[in-house]
């Protein structure tokens, strides 16, 4: 019997590259699709079919998903907080990608459809304090998400739900909380805090200029999920017959941005003078994942401590910088 075909929209991205690898390891035929040319992909897997297509187009979605048994829709125009706050329209245009992906999923009758949402859907009023109460799935309403990117994610969650209810598309959704790890962007404006801090500490160490610029006052709190835990959660959520509505997928190990810098300084064996850029984009003051539901329904919990994951991420970025390899776009 022919193996099932899994198509990863956004397969040239950070999470998509790891997901495509994992699906190949599970024995699926894999087709990875991304808007970027192949030489800009984070990972290119020779055992997969790799296509450069803009999935905002319905015709391109039909081509990309032809024969698919499973669709993993991770494709989005996004990045770290600096990109999100300064490119709201671009972030919202990603709604076209998932709209057309769902339409094709309905047409071909896929067995599973996974959509990657974000913790940016959560009501900003619940994230004003650094001493944040972990966010439960219900805290997305009444709606007041991150402007632009968060609104697009929240709207698309509802669209996935209604495609499931009205057209029987077997949609599953996860709200990602700050995924990090190697093989990702670490400079150029789209990088997220863990990679950005690793880069800054490495550059300070290599240059001898022992200073680091931190966006905000460093007191803002976050949780960060290592990529391996993310991929395990995606598999469990996609395969579940019971987890139908959007569910948190994130670590509940809370730290401040200053605490994250402490970890990376310790890994690097260096102490830096901190310069705080108070007018830089910094996002909400506090955000953490309440994992009660995913632990109860799927038995999932993060297995990789922040310190351990940051050691792996730091080592990869250090090797990239010292070898002169450019950061993935």
C-alpha cells in the first residue's frame, strides 16, 4: 500500500523544516512547500518533494496539496516582535494562505488538517503584568489579541473551526508559545528573543565589546518551547480525535528576558553590561502557557529545560557565525 502523503505548508521555515524531517522519519511521503527559493530554506530534505510556491494563491494551493492525505499549514509572513509590530498588514495577509488551504482541503477530502496558531491571540488585558497568570485557552475571549498578527491568527482559528463544523474538514489547531532552537533565523529583523540574545552575546564575546542591547526593560516574562517538544505536540494534536478546538502548545517554565540573558551569558562564560532600549518593540509584559488541558487530554508536557535547549541553540548559532554562514532569511 502506498504511503500517505503529508504536505507541509511553510516547509522551508524553522518549524516546518523540523516537521518535514520528522514526518519523513515516521514513514510519510513528504512534500514541503514554501514561498522562498530553495537556497533560502532553513532545511532542505532531499527525500522530500520540495516546491517553491506562494500559497496565498488558490491555484498554487491546488498544485501543492494535490493527492495530500494530510496538510500541515504553518506558512505565514511573520517573525519576532520587531517584525510583527512593524508589519501588521503583511501579517494579516497570511489569512489568504490558510483560507485557500482550507478550501483545497475540503475539495480533496484530506484526512487531517493542522493549523499553527499563536499565543498572540490572547487578550492583551490579561498580559499587562510581569507576574502573569498562565493563559488558559478560554482567555482568548473577549477578543483583544496582538494587533495585526494576533487578529489574523484568532480569525483563522474560527475559520478552521467552521470548516470542520460545516464542511467536515478535520482541522486541528495549536497555539504555539515562543518556539526556539537551532536551524532558525538569528539576525536580519525576523529573529525571536532566544536567537537574538544568543547572537548578541556571541558577537559581544567575539568582538571584545562586552555590552548587550536589550529591548524593553528586561523584566517582561515569557516561556520558551524547544523545537523537539513542539514537533511532538504537533503530532499528538494532529492525530487526536478528541482535541478539536485550539489548544496551548508551549512550555510553562517562566523566565524574564533578563533571566534569558543570564542563561546565555552563563553558557558563553561572560558577563556583559546591559543597555536597555526602552522604545523598542517588546510585546506584552507577561505571557505564560497554562498546560492543564494538553496534559489532561494528551499527556503532553515539555521535556527539555530552557537551559538545555538554549545550550543547543547557542552552539548552533556560534558555529554559524564563526563559520561565516549567513542566517536563514
